[in-house]
């Protein structure tokens, strides 16, 4: 009887149950932005352009009370509270809004910056961050029709930094069709770009100032600014990122490819776990919303030779609608919101606001995956059975990349099967050092770990798969 | 021997090619209703079929192939208590409890109440056939590989349902490419494939809007001998084949085009194949069929609709309030800001040029275009008597009152938009800045004096600048206005202005902004001619 639970197979909801939060009846709130306001209130924005503020969103049996804060904005894709103002990134501009007369509804709508064009194409989305440490909001601008750069809409495919003074500073370019943007714990800015032209697979990308993200369509706007120097050379269609980055030094290789169809089809918002352990063992890791698959993936990043790179792991699926954004709250819970309007999702609700709480039980997962000159070191959230770690049959590894091309997406190409020659468990089974023959620079390394067991319960990993993007190999 | 309806032709072929030791069918299952083939995918830790549907009490022969380099099994489980995502967890628990005995028992807790049928462990490169009768209870029956650690990725669902499935074993394959007519899909590698358990053709599983193709294959059931007609509407090209014979050829680049074809079919199952591609623009694939005793039954999820109008979502102000709609507004541009007043008058502001773009009365706007699907295009006003005001800049400096007005630009750089402030009735006052002169532009609806009449729009403009220009003008209208008692009218539009003399010497109706010190103020009333 005592070990009755020992053999039970865990599921995601044992660790991270999802709570659906009710929204005001009769309202269509396709959640596209979430932020926390003073008094632990929650602001949510919608694609229809409304902003609601909720109280009593937290606790075991939340019964949120919502009030309308603002209506009539243009497809809001980012909200941020600062110093009594709610900063809103909407399609034509960054606006800050405020309730001056105290009746609960915003009455001042002040344009902060609007130095980019829109031409009436629905794809010309603008996603905005919260404020960075300088008080700037980073805005990324989807290409016209996700494929073009209209003369009427300058700076499509660019990243603009909006300063507190309302200046709009071109900061990066080469963007195709973003799904969301966010910071890591160091304040660096990352965004997700969707598979398409010049983008073989969806990926999490790093907005290094001055960096080229890979799609050259918007580079024509170099004619309008010299802030980022001269226009870079055109990439060669049909090549590989690994090859082209040698020719185009500003080309930033995607830190974490989110293999299309495997990890998701439409990556969206990025949120960093800075809850100090309130959300479990994944402090400083990134959580990526995925619209099509209605799930959230987890990303571990490290810096190698000056570039961010790392691995993506499945985290939690089964959300009600297509996940667009996530936001950690003060209690360490993660609020998630989304919609499937225009792009279908596995979760069949048209829109949803949900909350993920950590139960306090630690899931048996790969915690971090770090690259070594000749392999990887994996650490685990709980001790693994050392024998299972040491058995090279516990692992299946393959590598592949994508064609870097003008055409839409790419199949997985240049596939190889690297060989794990040795698996050396660390002390206490909390880590393993894999020695690998045939790692390929520039490739995604897909590692499956069906043979690893938790030492105490002999259960397998909750998610026995990782996808590491190997842009850089350390020398030590 | 009775004819066996088969899932795929390749199954029969493989039976011939490989010399297999078949588990002989048990008593009562010598004749089966369905043959189903499921294969593992090499080094992917997955089955190739993640779901299929069968009828209650039907007899099934299941061929399980394992081309992978690891041993796998396929164990069919009865439905569990868990709603959704059930992967036969109790069976997996029982496997763990086998402990060291697990290997010898092929990781199968034989006799477990949730096990319905099992392939047994199949070594790499081998295959096994087994037979079972589907229970009478409808529901989702998961199947899993119980080799430790595999089930999380290797699982699927057998859906037991009485529902008549339009196309059985409906498989889709998605291809990417740019074509002007249907390519030979057999020469191409699919980007993605899977099964549609509801048996309805559906192209929404593609994540593209352009440049893709679909190949659908499955079987249809004909209850009688007779003539059957197949109807296809597609954008772009499509073809439908029955038992490898072309029945409808709707190939080529075209908008939504309808075609049909007929064929005589014998009672029983027939192979159906539908080919489709989309080059650019709208995409559509709709199919129905008719036969003895039935008409226009759906074969696709998307079906012909009457008209193509999207669902209307009227936007109306609350009692006593105004409402704002910022979007792509036909007549006011991509930075359009529509304002609807409870007084049944409306306006749209163009924040690309800081101009009042349109006024109209009656209903305000319809959100249906932008709030359904992806929201394509520009939405015109809903109401009546839409009056368009001049395009381009509304304010500029001129050498003289009758100098040519600047040619309209797509977006002005002369004036910057600074947002708006709402009053307690949610009515906006727009703010903008022109070279150090701040301009506030307030609109106030005026209710009609009596019912049945149309209201007016009052506009109060305030200018403030430390060093204001002496030659700033506002353009109110363009073209020949008739002047009478201080009002100016043209077609339906009637304008009056206070605070500045209206100039009519140019082709425009212009008002010079006369500053008294740092300030100037102007009031304009817009109304509709009786």
C-alpha cells in the first residue's frame, strides 16, 4: 500500500493545472496582451481593441470581476503598466492611456510614437514589449501581407525602440511574421518569427541591436535611415543560415529553432520566469506561447561565443484556445490568453484567459541542456536512475537543419545521425554528460530520452525530448 | 471467401510480397469488416496513424508493422475515466509494477481490465497481425506502446462511433509548392499527413494561405447499385477520382469554380481520391455527392453558403455616449478613427493626414469585416448620406489665401498626431501639433430638433502657439459651394463657420486661422441639406 503512488504515471496537470478564468458575459475578448496593475489587478487587451481590468483573478476559486477600461483601439498586441499610465502597442502606434477623472475608464489617449507606416493590410501587425530597463518599448512590425514591404508602410520587418520621449529608433531588421516578443532575465529582447519566406522553421530569435533576422524584404527601408549603417548584402536563396552568416556578419542565427510541426506551428509571446521559484524549478527560463497547438513550450538559453542559443522542451498543452500571450503574476502563477480567430488552434474556444499554477510538486524534466565541445550536459530537476543515464541506448539523437530560401518554409534537410559514444552520469543522477561524435554546427539536435527513469519512482521523463540549436560550439 | 474491404492497396501487396506468418483469425473473426494497418515511424517514436474510427461491434483485422530500430507493441485500451488526453495510464502503471518481470512479459500486463487487444512485442523490421471485435460501447479507445517510456509519444485513439462517416479512413497529405495546375502528387513528398476521423475533407490543417496542395484518399460506402453524382467547388484547381477513374476535373487556376460529374457504382466500398491546389488569394474546397435515395450529402467540412457575406457585428454607442472604432476605414484610411454618437451622427478621422475624412448619419459601423477571420480590407460606414471631405492636409501655410493647396500625400509629415481625450460622454477631442502650434479639435454632436430629422456636428478648433504663423489656413471643402446667409452648401453638405472669414476665392472653401496673440479659436457646424 505504501508505494501505491510509486508506479503511477505522471501527467502535466499533476504539476501545472490550468484554471479557466471567466470573462464578462457577452464580450468577445480575444486576449492579445496581459499586464499586472497596482493592487494586483489584471489588465487584458483584445484584438477587437478593448481593454478590461479584472480583480480577484487569483486564488483557488477565482471569480474575476471585470470592468471596461478602454474601447476602440486598433488590434492591441502588447500592454504595459508604468507610472500610472497603461502603454498600449496598437497597430498604428504606441499610445499611453490613463484614467484621469477616476471613473475607472481611460480618458486620455496620448500618442507616444507612430513613426511607421500601415497600408490597410491585416498582416501589418505591431507587437510591443513592456518597458525595458531604459524605459523603452520594443516594437516589431510584420511584413506587408507577411511577404512584402509596401512603400506606404515604411519599416515593415523592422524592430523599433520607442523611447520615453517618443523617439522611434530603428533597432533591427529582417523580421518576417512575428507572433510575440519578450525579455529574458538579463533584459535582452527576443521574439518569435513564424515559418515562411526566408524562414525555414519558426524560431525564437534574438533582437541584437543592429542585427539582421534573416528576411531581407524590409531591407529596402535602409534608404530611409542610416542609424544602422549601410544595407547588408542580400542572402543567397537556397543556402543555409550557417553558410550565409559567414557572408553577412549581422545575420543573427536563430538562438532556438522551434521545429515546425514538432514544437508548434505558430509561436507567439515570450515570458521569462522571474518568479523566484514560485512557478517551479525553471527560474530565468523562457515560456513561449504556441497558437496553433494551444500550448506553452519551455526554452533554456545559454550564451556561447557571444551568441544566445539553447534548447526548447515541451511544457504544457491542452489550453482552451490558441495561445498568444503569457504573463507571470505576483503570486507566481502564469496567466495565459489567446484566440483562434483567423488561424485555427487545437483548443477549440474562440478565445480564452487561463491561469497556470505550480502545485509545488517537481516534475521530472530536463532542467538545462548545455553544449560542450564534444557533446552536451543535461541536468535534471530530480535525480535520474544512474544506470539509465549511463546506457547510451536510453537516447536517440538526430540532427537536421532547414533551407534558407526565398520560398515558403523548408523541409528538414541535411539530416545526420550523430553517435553518442559515452553517457557519464553526474553525482546523484542529477546530470549526465553525453559525449557525441558528429555534432553539426548550424543544426538542430533533436534528442529523445525514452530510456531515462527517475531514480525514486522509475518513471520516465515527463517530456523525454529536447531540441537544441547548435549555432556555436564552445572551445572549452 | 468474401471480399475484404481494405484500408490500403499496399496492405494487400505487402501480404503478397512478405512471407508472413499470420496469426490465424480466431473463431467468429474469419470474416472481418475492416482491415487497418498501423506502422511505427522509424526513429520518430510515433505511430503513422494517430486516430481512426470504427463502428461498434465491427470485426477488425489489425496489421501492425514496425520498421523502427526498437521493439514496439500496440495495445488497444478500453476508454478510461480521464476526459481527453487518455493514454491508457492504468495500463502503463501496471507495466511499471511488473518491475524486473517486465522484460520477460514483453512489457504487457496480460489480463489487465483495460486491455482490449494487443499485437504483442514486435521486433524491429517485423510485423504482426491480430484480430478483435469492437465493443458495442461508443467512445475513445486509446492505443499505446507499453515499452517503458514510449507511450508518451507513441499513442493514438480508436474512435468507436455509430455515426456514418462520409469518407472512411480519410487521409490527407499536404504539399507546398507553386503550381498553375495540379502537380503529380505521387512525385512529391508531403510536408505533413494525417487522418481526418470525422471523414470530411478539410483544408484548414494547412498553415499557409497560398501555394499549397492537398491529396485526400479514403473510401466511400455505396448502399445501392446506381448513378452517383459528385459536386466540387474549388479555388484553385481540383479533381475527384473514384476507383482511380477521373469523375470530376476542375483543374487550373481559377476563383471559386463549380463542377460536377457522375459515375455508376456498385453497392459496396469504393476508393475516393481528391486532389487540390491553391496558388494565391482566396482558398476553397467544397464537395457534396448525390445518389440513389439521397441528395447533396457533404463530403467536406466547408460547404457552399448562400452569399459570402461575413457575419455582421453592428457597433453602436451606448445611450448618451460616443463610441470609437479605430481600424482600416474605407474613406478614412488605415489610420482611421471612427466616432459614432448616440445622437445618430457619425464621423471618421484620418490620422495619417489629421483631417476630418467623412461624416454620415444613422448606423455607425459594422465590425464584421475586421472582427471575423483575419479582418481583410477597409470597412465603409454603415449609415446614410456619407459625405467625403477633401483628401490630404487639412491645415497648411500658404503664400496667399488663393495659392494652390498642396497635393495630397499618403501621409503627412507636416502635422503629428498626438492622440485624443475623451469627455465624460466618451466623446473625443483630437490633438495634433503643427510646427509648434498645438491644435485641439473637438466634435460635439447636436441632436435633431424633432424625431425624423437629422442631427448636426459642431466642431470647435483651438490653436495655441508661442510664435504662431500668420498664414495658416484650414480647408473645409473643395469645389463649388453655394453661399447663403453665412452658410455654404454643396450637394448634401452644409457648412457654417464662426471665428474666421470663409474664403471662396480658390476652388476650396478655406478659413484663415487668425491668431490673437498666441491663440485662435474657430467653430464650424456640419449639417446635411434638407
